[in-house]
């Protein structure tokens, strides 16, 4: 028996395969420090848990509207307008089981077989497989590390063909932590308008922006508002990765297609989790906790960047958002896979090889700072020991 040809070629998620290896090693009793994952170490805020519990106990455990419960869609539309200046009617929002399915629904709604979708490397590992699964062709554009991974309008324009349908923009970016500035957003707008592209704005790290940097939602940029699909998730900012809650907000013309997909693949997103989502958006204590987590990540990132930059051969730029660092490491001519394996075997520290985010990042690894302060200190000591051997 054979599975579909397209799926035989599809790689397993590169980050998930590392996490599986880490889980096996831990199970065998190894003291592994895991900086390869992408999930907050903080507990889910209590008010969110209580609301889900209350909703379950009061019988809110059945099918609900496939696009999402009205309270949550209203709260999301309000949040997008008030916090992001992005105007979507509640009916333009589809609540999904996390950001990943939101991206899939977005892609499946717009792609005809063979349509091309641009992605900007370094890029999160799942964009390319999600495009392939939706029947499209991913066109990767490698942004230049020497130019701080700045969006390059000439490279983007050169990658467009008559089949180019959309571009995925992840802001703040995983793995670089880069936050787009207004100039880049305007360049993106000019390109999208000139080439008639749909912009899929993956803004799942929106809550995690540091220093003087300001997060601006792409859907708030004039002329992008009617061609942007905004993808959001509660996973990272609210520390509810395992609950599975996210959404997409999309132009009216795409609503019917996206609603059909959501209805057929999911029926609806878990009812009581959606109730908890309303609290996540509205509750003042939750907002404080989200802010507290952001401050803690900022402190950890400062510490990690400073420690890494003290190690010979390591150059670590300071990220402005998300919770990763993406240093360049020059050690014994090792490429990023050899380096990640070496760190795991030699000092039991798991990091993600740079090539998971684009084939040209052969000298980089991604290190997650969503790990306890103690583990970060210990891991950085071990990394230094390994890299100074
Ligand atoms: N988008 C980006 C850039 C991510 O890094 C992730 C998770 O790592 C997701 C989307 C998906 O998040 P989730 O499906 O947990 O909401």
C-alpha cells in the first residue's frame, strides 16, 4: 500500500525530529538541556485555566459555530482594531486549533495546483511543507545575514513569476527575532500591489517585541488591508501551546472558501478552549502575566546574547522579537548539523541546526530562550565548554 506521492517526498518537521530525538535521549536517562523547542516554559495564566474549567463544567462541551463562537470572534475583531489598527468584521475571522492550521486553511483557500508562494528565509520550518500540502510550490528567497536579514525588494521582485499567488511574511521572525520596520512594510506593500499578491502575515510572536521596537500589523498598512490574511495564535504569547488556539482573519472574498475548509476538516475548534480564549484577550490579570513573560524573555535574551558573544568564534545578533537567538558559530569547520549533533553528543544540549530554516544558514543554530533561567545558565556553560575544546 502506498501513500500519496506528494507526501512521500514531504520531509518530517525538522524541529519535531530533533525534539523526538531529545525525548528518546531523556527517556534513556540522559540529562539533556533542550534549547531546540519553541514553547514557553511558563504556566498558562490561571484565569484562562479557570474559564476553560468553568465552561466544561457548565456543559459547554458540544459542537459550536465552525468559524468560532461569537464572543471570541467579536473579541478578536475588537483586539485587531484596538491593538493593531487592522479592521476585520467578526465574520471575517475563523478560529482554528492553533496558528499552524490557520496557515493551512489560508493556503488551501487561495492555491490552485502549481501556484507559487514566496517565503523569506530564514523561515519557520513548516511554511514550505504547508504550501506543498496545499498543492502549491514554495519559492524560497534567502535574505542576507550580512544585511541583518532585511527584506530585499529586488530579490523579492526577481522571484515573482506569472504563477506567484502569495507571500508569507513572519513578523516577528522565527528564527531571527527580526521585527520588520515601516520602510520594509511599504516596500512589501508596493510589491504586493504591483504583482497582485496576497500577503499571509504570520504574526504569532506579536506579543514578544523588545526594547524600542514596535510591532505593526501588516493588515494596518493602507492598500494591504484588503489583500492580507492575518494569522495569529495564542500559543506563544499566552503560554497555551498545548491548548491549540489560533485564528485567521481574511478578506471577505476568501471567506466562503476558507469557511468550507474549516468546516470540513475541523467542524469547529474546541468549544471550551474558545471560551478561555475570550478571557485570554480581555482579562486584565492575563494581560499583566503576558507582559511579565515578555519582560522575562527580554532579560534571558540579553543574557544569552552577551554570554554567546564572549565565546570565541560565536557572533550572536540581538533579536528584537520572538524568543530565539540565531548565532553564527565557527567551530572546526562544522556545518550546522554537525554542530547541533556535536553539542547534543558532547554536552547534552539540544539546539536546532540553521539549515532547518534555509539551506544557506550552514553556520548557524537556533537557540530558544523559552527555557528556565537555570537551564539557560547551565546550557550556556556547557556550550562554552564544548566550543572551547
Ligand atoms: N508560526 C510560527 C512562525 C511559529 O514559530 C509557530 C510555532 O512554532 C507557528 C506558526 C504555529 O504555532 P501554533 O500552531 O502552536 O499556534
